[in-house]
C-alpha cells in the first residue's frame, strides 16, 4: 500500500461554561499522522454540539474550510466562534470531525478524525423583559387626522432580546386597564 495521509484530530477545547444563544470560542488541532502529504486540497471540518458523550448527533454549529498541503507530522490549529442554540441547558460536548466530506483519502485511518471536548455546562441565558416605560400622547386626538404618539421600550430583564426585532402594537380602548375585550388595534411598529 502506498503512503497515505492520516487526518488525526488531536485537540478539541471548549469553555467549561456557556450561555444558550451566546457565542463560544472553540480551539482544535488536526495533525497529519500519516506517511504522505495531503496534496494541495480544500477539506472541511464539521463542528457539532451533542448531549451524548459518545455520539456526535445533535446540533451542527458550523463547517469550516481548510486549504493546505499538510505534510506528515505537521498540523494546523483553528480558533473559531460558534453560537450555542437558544433554549438549551445541561451538559453538552463539542465534537469536531476533520475532513468531514472525506476529500482526503486515508484508507483505514478514518477512525481518528472525530474528537470531543470535555464537558461543557450550558446554562439558559436570562430572559429579556421588555417593558413600556414612557408613553407620550396628546390630551386630545381627532379621528381622521394624523396624531403623534411616542413610547419608550426598555429591557428590564437580565438578558438581551435574542430575536433582535419585535413588533409593538398600539391599541385604543375606553378602559384604562388592558383588556382584550375592549381594545381596538390601530397601528403597529417593528423594532430592532
């Protein structure tokens, strides 16, 4: 058998603690443990998040290209940013598979292409709490004419607004307290 490369995943590090919906830094190193260079090729490394320490199934965090001619006993190290999906909590693992699409022919040496990190405790990001803190409206308004309204929305929660945008709906009502039975929608505004 002629000499072949061997894309060996040797290091995967991830933070011990992560917040759902937030970015994390992942570092990994791939070494050519084979007896031949890869040749100038582009291959892709797949990054996955899984709650199973033995199986890289779950969430795909990204697929990252690498173009090189990796000589025997040489390696590359990448530091990437990836987002933990919203609403997750518990113990998770980062799995990375080098040469995910099998561009580099390794014959029987494919089994060392996948490696996982140590445990990563994912904690729910504290929620946002959007509250109307100020309303400006004229004492008298007229139907059929433009009227000026302004209001301020503040986040009184501990976490950010993860969606990045929302819709404010204006209602007119004869009641001083919000009651969906009396409210008539008349305007809305999208916020970012």
